[in-house]
């Protein structure tokens, strides 16, 4: 986030580089930086003649270089943006020659999603000397809820820990998907609102009572009735609740419990830091550690490994996902 802020601040000041190479696994920030350059570097009267958007699948490196070497018309500079530049991955090193001597009146932006340049090769070395190489890295799952809170705070919204966790559990770590859903909420909810699980359920369609977050909580509490109610709901809505996701979340949960059992300092602050969880949820982990001694946790982890394979169709072709989840819960809660 700090790198993005510095990059945007420099562009706002007019401190522009001849090449911006935006790469990495997280497309959200690549799009944000590229769109910011597209929207702000030239004014509307200049864009018609001096701003061009190309797509990697439709052009060659020679086409990009040819456009980049043009001189601007009635403007100080031109902007050339290459979207989906990863489609040129086999030939991208051919851009090194241009990068060694770029056109100073051109701002060339390349969106190189889901891939990275080889830092040992000529293109990367040339780009580092004259331009910006920005690597957009995927956030870890335990970082996404904090990201959601920061994004909403910047727009004068708050979100409860449970509501944020529901979004992460349902949408994963894809920041673009999450941002789209947050924009929907901002349309229907006034500024200053604290977004709650009810808002998530009503506007996004994620059940506040029957989701993997609540399943984890019920299992941790050894609440057999609630856990099987959720399993029944999942069986009736299999497309929205794939078992492989449930198993993955439970595996992560019990792995954290194993870590917790090994800790000497079990104060809430230490637990939150060590397990990388929001302090709001620490009591759930402490309760679960009391309900599941270390030996039981080790057993459950082995069971989850077995059912992870089964959930992917290995050795359980005739068993429905719903029945598999019920069988798994019997083994965990028994």
C-alpha cells in the first residue's frame, strides 16, 4: 500500500517516468495504477491524439515500440498503455532495446498480469534504470480483512470483524472481486455506516448464519446441532459451498489450534499476533483449544487430510459432497 501511495503521489506531482512495468499475481493494483495514469496524465483535449490503448494479444513488441517512438501532437507527452501484456511473455525481452533508450516524451505502461520478469535478464535491468517496475503481490488470506477495513475507512465506512471475515471466506483473496462487492455496498449504504453481517446477507447474498465462518465456529464450540444444520444447508446449496473450501478452512483452523497448544504465552494479544487473527476472534480459538486437546487436534488434522483427498473425488465417487461433509463432522465432533 505504501509503495502504491508513493507511486501515485509522484504521478500527481508530474514526476513521470518513460516506462511503467506493472507485473505480478494481484491484478487489482496493476489495474488501479494503469487506470490512474490513463485518467490523469493527459487532459481530455490531449487524449484524442496522444493516448493509445493496445492489447497484448493484438500487437507485437515492434508495434509497441513503433507507437512509443511517435512524437506527441500539440501536447507535452503521449501515453501508450499495453493491457494484457502477459500475452507477449515469449517475446517481452525484445523490449529491452527500447528500454535502454526510451522516448522521453512517451509514457509507456505495460500491464503484465500473473507473471513476473526474470530479474537476471536485460529488460528488467534496463527498466530499473529508467522507469518503474512495480510488482503487485497477492495478499495472504489473513491480510485481506485488514485491507477491506482500510479501503472502507478511506471512503468513510466501517465494517464489523465478522462481516469482513464473511467477505474473505466467500470471495477469497481476489481484491478485484472484493472491491466490486464493496462498491455495491457503498451504493446502497450512506457514508458513515458500519457494515454488518446483515448488510452482507441482504446485499451480496452470503448467508450470515450458514457459511464456512459459522461452521468453523460451531466446530470449535463442539456445537453438534449447529454444525450439522450448516452441513445440511451446504448439501442443499453445493455450488455456493464446495466442500474443498470447507475442508481447507477447517484444516487452517486446526493447524492454528496446534500452534496455540504449543504456545507458553496464551494472552489474547500474543495469540492474535502468533496466529495472525483479529483480536476479536481470539476467544473462539481459546475456547476451541479447551474443547480439543493437542492429541485430538493432531487426529483431526489427519482426518482432514484424508477428506481433502476425498473431496476432490479420489476414492469417493459414489458419495455426495454433502454426505462426505456429514461424515467428516461425525469424525471431528465424535
